[in-house]
C-alpha cells in the first residue's frame, strides 16, 4: 500500500486548508466501501471524502495517534436493521438542508441542485493499545441512536483515536432503489487501513488537530 500511488487529490482539513501535492501524495491509506447499486445496476458515487476530528471540538484534545498498520471496520456488513447513528447516518449534506434532518435511514429525496444524498460512516475510536486488527478497536459506549459517540468515554484502559468520518457523496437525489454489493442499505460499511506512505505527514495532521497549526 505504501509503495503504491494514491487517488486522494483534494485533501482539506477542518478549516478547509488545501493540502499540498506532497501531502496528498502521502495519503496511501486504504479505504474500501461496498459497490453502490441503483435498482441492481452499479452507480459510481461522485466521490468519497474523509474528515478527521479532534474528538473534543477544541484545541488541546487528548487522543492517541493512529499507528501504522492499524485496520478498522466501520458499520456492519451483516446488519439487518439500521445501525446506531454514530456508526452510520444519512442526509442531504450536513447544514445544507436544515429541513431534512440526519437519520439512520436516508431521506426519500434531496433538493435538486444541492449536494445530494450523502452517507456518513464513522470509524470506531476506542483502541486496546496493543493489537492492529479491527477487533482491537470498538465504538465508545454511547446509547444506540445518539448522533455522535465521541462525547462518550471509551472503556477504562482503552486509548482514544481521533474521529475519522467517511462521507459517501452518492451523486443521487433520490434513495429509491439504492442497495450495496454487501446487501441492503443498513449493510453499508467501510474498511480502513492506516498505511500512509510518510507517517510523519499523518502525525503532522494529527498534531494539527491538537494545536491548530502545522509543524
């Protein structure tokens, strides 16, 4: 993974600061989502974006840098009903359509000409501090349908990662007929493999989340 190229070409941060070409090129992390289908036919999404949050909403947040080789799974590929909102939720873009609130199920339609239908998938943040497998990282102990798990503590002894949210910009304005290669809507999930080519670039980004400034 680290020896390969990248398809990340439009990196930004919390303040929408555009990353340099070298910083973009260093993001060789692996991100995989099941294929989006509309009435059984493949539909290529507009794009997928990843957003990093300091888990506290302010400078000085305490979290552990994600180690090289860490593997995470967000959501549940075997779900038979909507998963908790802090794992997966849908909307027509956060803040852009206040009359259509975020929900564990997608809205039937999104306003034409707007951002369109989006799925927000949050990676788990509680790490045992030892292993690098998905089973070593879990979600915080939040109630089943709260907007965010980041406001709830991890189990005693666990370390906390920065929150990473993957946003699937479907390029669609209707949720009719949508499914995934993994199954029904609730099975949407994401695999993430922390394999940045230059680990110092990722560490720099995570430091920024604590301090508000790049080194």
